[in-house]
């Protein structure tokens, strides 16, 4: 089984960390291919960033289809380009917010999302709503921590995230934590050890969900909304994205 983990931003140190966390939970015989796009923002912290990240993400999906990849994980908590990726892919595609929220709903009664910047809170609530997870989501909280600070040696990012997770437990009436950024993926075990509650990392959750879907021989349906996009001319800078039958 070959699973492609796509970090939609272009910060390779974060991609390496994401790949390592996915490999740590993958079953024997699963090959994890962790990549960043060749183009796009170094971090995704706004709707603008997310929109600019999608073309590079879709290039990686198209390349994966040529390479025979079995399934994909989109390793950004905004789940950018998820539906478009499913249109291109034969195998299953999951986003880490989608995966983490669903798993959290199965092991607790209420979860809180702890994310980076306050400006992304609305997007996390939007995803909880469209995934049917709003009734399980007690709160979405931000550490006011830029994504790239998670990559800085000597940063106090870990302590700030732990403190916000602790406040979530004390103030939100929640019994588990969802980490709201792929850059937090290596903190999961540490936070669980400090706080003594389940902490769900979407990269690990997405990896195991894709393994299960591939094992069950479940592919993305090509009937209706997620059928391959209709071929049509695409001009200008995006000309290379033109599809043929």
C-alpha cells in the first residue's frame, strides 16, 4: 500500500515531521510518501493562503495518480482542495480536520480544537458544521501562534499549546483535544502525557483511515459530484492544469 501525505504548504521541515509521524503509525508494508508542492505559500493561515495552496496540491494528486498511489492525506487543518482532490483521485482522499474530528467524536462526548491563529477559528467551525461534527465540538481555541513558529528551535510553542489545551479542559467541558494544525503533529504524545486525556492528531488519524479504506477496497465514487472534472480549455498561468479524457 502506498499513501501520499501532502503538506499543502512549501515548508519542507514541516513536511519531514509530518511524514515521520505518519510512518510511526502506519502498518508494516505501508509506504508513506510525504511531499510538499513545488509552488505555494510557506504556511497557510488565511483564505488567501489556502486558495494559493490548492493548485500545487492538485499537481501532487495528479502526479500520485500517474505513480499508482493508493490513497491520500491532505495535511493541513483547513482541508484545502479536498473535494477537487477527490475528483482527480481514484483512491480515497481524507483531510486531517475531517479525520481528527470524526475520530474524536468516537472516543469522547465533546472535543475542543486547539489551533494556531485566531483568524482561522471561523474556518475550523465551518468544517465542523459541514462534517456534521458541530454537536461534538465544544470550542475552537487559538494560541495566537504563527504556524512557522512551530518550526523554530527554542520556541515556546509547545508550552503555549499545552497551556491552551489545559484551559480547554477546564473551561469548555470537553473530554478530548483535537490539534488544529499539522505542524503540531509531533506534540500529541507529550500533551496526552501532561494532561491525561486523548489528544487526536489529524495526520495520524488520516493515515490510519486511508489504510482502512484501501484495505476495504473502497475508492472515491466516480458517479455524480466527484466524477472526474469535465475537460475544457484552461488558459494563462494555469494552462498546464488542462485535463483530457
